[in-house]
C-alpha cells in the first residue's frame, strides 16, 4: 500500500528569550492510504507541534526542517499560496476545544460552508445544501434550524460534531484529529471516536489521531507512534501494544494505567521530569535520566532497531519486554511503586 | 433584546429627570436673581432699565415665571413646558421662543457631531485594520505614530493647524461661517482627528487580539487567507471592544463641538449655548443643557444597540437569561 503521508526527519525549533526550544527532534512516520495512525505522548512531547508544522500553521518564530511528503509533494517546500489550496481541502484538522476553535459571532452554517467557499468548490447554495447533509450525517438532529444557530447554543459534544463535519466538507485525503475528545465528557468521547472511525472508513481517508490516551490510540488506530521529547521512541502495530511493546517508557506508561478491577493501590508512575527542551539537549538517550534500565551505552544516542514488520524501537536494549530481557528476568523496575526513585 | 431596549429607555427617562433637577438647582444656586434687572445685559433688561420700568417688568416676570410659588411647583412647570415643547422665550431674543432658536441651530450641531464620529469611526477602522494585519511592519509603525500624535493634540489646535494649511496657505477650503457642505470639512476633520488617534489604536489592538484567537487558526486550517480571517472573522469580534470606547468619546465630542463651532463661526447650538451661559439667559441654558444630555444618552443607547447587532450572545440573550 502506498503511503498518503511520509514525514522524514521533521525538526521544529522555536527561538525564545531563554534560548532555542527543541520541540520536535527528528520525527519519522508513514501513513498508508486509508489507514489510521495514532501519535501518543505526554504534554510537551511535540505531538501537536509536529501536526501544526504539517499544516504549516506554526508562528513565524518556528524553524522547521525535514520533509513532509503528501500526495507526491513536499509540504514544507510549497509556497504559502499552494499550501492554502491544500488546507481544508486535501488536509483537514479537528482541534481539541471546539468552543474556542469556532467563531462565537458567526452561525454554525456560515462556518460550515467556508471550506467549500474558500476553495471555490461550490456555490453558496450548493454549499448550504451540502452543509445540511453533513450536519445530519454527524448526528445533529434538526439540521435545518441548527444551521442558523451560534456556537454558544450548542453543547461541547455537538460542537465537536460540527467541527468534524467542517473538516470533512471538502472531502480531504488526510484528517488530523488533535486530541479531539480531551475537552469532552467521557460518554460523549466514545460517541465522537466512533463517529470519527465510521467517517474515516466511509471516506477512505487517512487519519492521524493525536492523543495522550493509550486506550483511545489502541482502539482507533492501526499503528501507534509513541513520542517522547520530540522523538518517536517506538512505533508498533496497535495489536502489539500490550503484548510486544519494547521501550521502557512505553512500559512505564502502560503500567501507570489504573485498573478498574484490581486492588486499590498507589498508582505506579515514571519518576523524574521530562527533558527540558530549552537549550542544548542531553548527549545520549533522551529518556536515560528517567530509565531504570539505564546502561553505560545510554550515554550515546540509541539506534533505531527494527523488531518486526511496522515495529521499531529507539533503544539500546530493544528486546525488553513484559517478561524480561537478555540480562535476566524483568524485575518490574522501570517504574517504582509509590514514588520510589530507582 | 426588546426587554433590554425597554429597560434602557426607562434608564434614559430617569437620568433625564436627574439632569433636569440638577440644572434646576444649579440655576437657583447661582448668585444673583434675574429680577434684579439692572445687573443684566439682556435686551429686555436693558430696555426696561433705561425706561425706569424695572420694578414693573420685574413683577410681571415674577408672575410669568411663577417665582412666588414653591420650588417643586416651579420645577414641575419647567419640566412640563420642556416635555410639551413650550419652552418659553429667550431673554436675549425676546421675540423667538427657545424652541425656535434650538430648531434653527441644533441640526447643524448634531450634523457636525454625527459626521465627525462617523468619519472618525470609519477611518480608524480602516487604519487600525491595516496596522493590525501588517502587525509590526512599517505600515503599523507609521500609522500608530500618527495616531499617537492625534491623541496628544486637542481638537482646537488641530483646527487652527487645518485652517492655516487649507485656508490660509493653499486657499482650498473656507474657514469661517456656513454656506454649504464644504464649510463642514475642516470642522469635521478637526473633531475627528483627535478621536481617531485613540480609536484607531484601540481598533488595532483589539483586532490583533482577535487574530490571535483559536478560531482564527480554524479559518486558516479551512484554507482561508489572512484577509478572509481578518475581515470575515476577526473584524466583527474586535468591533465589540472598539464600540465600547466610542461611547465615552461622545460626551467629549459634545464639548469639542462648542470649541469648534466658535472657532469656525458655525451657527450651531454650541454657539447659542455658550452665549446663553455668559448672558445668564436662563431659559436657553436650561433647555440646551437638557437637549445636550438627551443627545448624549440617545447616542449611547445607539452604541449599545450596535452591541446587540454585533454579538449574537447579547442579541439572543433571552434564550440564555
């Protein structure tokens, strides 16, 4: 299957008063046509920045390098004019907080029609008709009267449905959903995710889901990219997430998910702080300072090790698994229980 | 919105009575009585004193103005006559009642004020938008530099400067009197330029703030251009705070027209008002004060109604309560 999107060595830096901020430090990923991938990482891991760089919507203070191949062209090499023709037409984006990302003083209908009108894809009449059709498709009852409503007259879940409809209006080949359910209630969250998945299959478009929720990632995507400090530390098929994950960071993340059926214990967590992205980055592995499996080699940049089809890990000790590693049984040391620092 | 309008109109009525009471007592508190005609410069007074009839006339006047009645009865007559448009006669011009005087001069003053505020608003929206869209460029810098000068210089200085340049040096525009629309250009500019200073700075800052909102990112993500984002989306949101600063300008504008009408020799109400104040022409002072306050209140109401037009959250507030 040919890829609809390939990102090669994407780097994003910001100039700031404190020094250079290293937001994304060499991101590689590939999205098969019609496929869905998830980018998972904690706050500040660079996942949203990378996607904003893809849309070329970063502020001017950002320095972006690398290549983003979409549909046979490098997005970073396009002129602003050419890029504008792609946005909202070939590549669309759904944002985290629909209440803030919709204009409070324009009707839902006006805002829905805009992707078609900006790209001269339809007359206002046709656009209106298509907008109504899409409102119904995303599950908004009484579309005709809601069309004239303003954002403050909708609930958060309804607005996110509107955002999704808006993103799909012009029939994009790629949809980027940047934490689409983070601002919503848990019950609404499931509905929105189901809707996204349905529409993705229906339109045969590629989807990148940005999330910090491993469960959502496993449920929605075919492949998962785990980011840490602006780097992908592991890429694996969603099906292997529980059984075959290899990076100590991912192991720590999975261990820190509370179980609903287990005894009520203090939750394990990954000790230490994320890498400070301001100024020069550490020499070796970026996770080394928090990693229990740290070895002398970790003072050098770790290699990317291919473990399986669609499964790579950036680590000196790639075959760490749930069961153990070369140096013996895994004594569950990656994260200390109840805050013990290892 | 309708409820809101009703409430606002009620406020205006209450405020109007307060203003009328205050003027009434200020006039009463002012030293001297207008029955001592020899202190007066008005035409009636002069005529009566010269003929030695001051006592007779004074009695007649006291009768006519109910001066022997208690204050609340006097106040009631005064309000009643204003409401029914029987405003009495000016001391200065005993043959014209004040209503006629006001009717002759008020349209010009109102026209001057409304035109200036309109010109100031339109131009500051244009300049503010240009500066905001090209934030931190030379356009931004130079526009805002000129705006700062505009804020710092009062309207009567601007007026003198404009008179000098356009009237004296280049002979392009008339500087005195009123015989046609071209006589309006310099007075309007003199009033508008100082207002434009602060208003265009406000417009710029408020538009820049709107342009940094999240929903503008959505517009770009949909494929919109900077101008589509600025005019189609940010503009309406940034007009809200902009309109807020227009309100306070209205009161200052009324003061401004007084200076400007004097400077340009325009036969407006301001002229009548200042003359009335200096000659203690009570009926004229009281009526024009009431009229001025009424105009300011109505203009503020219009500004508030524009709010509703701009922001659906205010317009549809009956849904939310």
